[in-house]
């Protein structure tokens, strides 16, 4: 699943997102594209739960089409 995170801009952002998503699913795999402000997330969780985790980390996000 790919998510656009418009406010993601630095290493701190990546760490906060990584921590929050892995707090919800410890086996999640994340790949960050800082230039395009997107994150690809492999997880067993549904997109809604991932969006909640991103919100918990302090970031509004939107799922992008595959």
C-alpha cells in the first residue's frame, strides 16, 4: 500500500512514522520516498488502520492507487 504524507520532510518524520506503524504491526515493512513524500507499507493491517497509525504519529495521509 502506498500513502502520500505531504508533511513528511525529514529523518524525524520517518522515525515517527516507522515507530507508529510498527507499533500497530511489528512485522510491517516501510519504504520511504522523501522526494515524493510517499511511503510504501507492507502490512497485514487494512489501509484504515495504517492511516490511523500515521495520524497517531502526527501526519495526515492519503492512500494512493497502486
